C-alpha cells in the first residue's frame, strides 16, 4: 500500500480532463472542487487500483468533502499534478470501512 504523504510530496496541484469533469458531473453530480476537497480532509485513505493500472498507476481515495459528502476519487499522478479520473458517491461498504478507520467526531 502506498502512503499518501509519500505519493503527494512534491505535487503542485490538480489537472483535469474536460471530458472526465463533465462525465463526473453528469453521472454522479460531483464537481471538480468537491472532488479535490477529499484530498484535504485527514486522514486520506489510499489504495492502489491495480485492476485499472495497466498503463499508469491509479489510486482510489475514499473520503469526505467540506459538505460531508462521501466520495471515492480515482486518480493518477502526472507531471507533479493529481489528475482525477473519476469521482462518485462512496459505496455503503466503503463508508462503513472508512468509518472504522476514521470515526466521526462527536
């Protein structure tokens, strides 16, 4: 498993493909800004998406937005930027698993 801090050290921002941004909105009503928020709520959970990493390494980051929406963001790193491929509502199973790792504040 890759540590988030190791992966993100030296990154300078986000890069968006217009097609992916439109697709994420049309299918899941996830905006670019909302998808980026997941990376700023600690702890950021991270898993390699080995199944879809044929051409480049892809990662899955389930997390929360500022509005407490639970999203799973699939991304890769290119030229020092996080390139979001997909953002969708987190599955019930992942919400349950992430709650065990990062319980809600009282």
